[in-house]
């Protein structure tokens, strides 16, 4: 059985996310997806718009995903080894970088293949956030909106 693994924030889920998951599932029997916890998102100097539990449920509900799990750290090699993954799927925006050239050697030594998929250049969660800011006239991150439990937004 070929087990694949990929990770992401999956904030403001869009066609780029779907392309990654669909393509990954096409190359493995079981696809495990790590969804970055809110605290780890901050490594990018960002804050997820969609809370972790909701992002996890969205990814878990995708028909291409067999298992969705929290991603608590950036050690993808350790995660692959613990999960028994044979393949790590990532976007090609990482291809050829010093960091990933080193990763390729480490993963190869463990018998784990890294597969790079074309990054969907026309869309990203960052672009969606910027478009929302512009369309709604926000000059900064949207203000916290207080709503009652069960509404779609959280403060």
C-alpha cells in the first residue's frame, strides 16, 4: 500500500488546495493530510482566518482525503516516518530551494519520495484575503465581529 502525506494551513479553502489533494490522491492508496494548527500558522507571520477545527473538518470532508490530522510542527520527515508514508507531496514553489534540496537527500535516505505538484499560481489564501480587504474597503485586517454561537464567524 502506498501512503501519501501532505500538509498545509488550508485557510480559505480554494481550487489550489483541491488540486493538490486530488493530484496527491491519484498517486497513492491512502492520503493523510496534516492541517497546520493555529499556533504554527504564526511561523509565517500570519493568522488563519478560519479556525483550526473548522479547517480540519473541511479537509477531512474532502473525498480525496482518507485521514486529516493536526500538524503541530514543521518536521515533515518525522511525520512521514511515524505515519508510514512512502511519498510526501508539496507544491513546486519549494523545488530547487536549498532547504528542499537537503530535504530530498534526507527523505531519500529514508526511502520516502518527494513529489512536487505545480503550484496554482492564479489563487492563494493570501490573494483571497487581499481581495476581500479591497472589495469590502478594509484598510487592515477585518475587525473582530461579535456574534452568537452557531454563526459562521468567530471573534
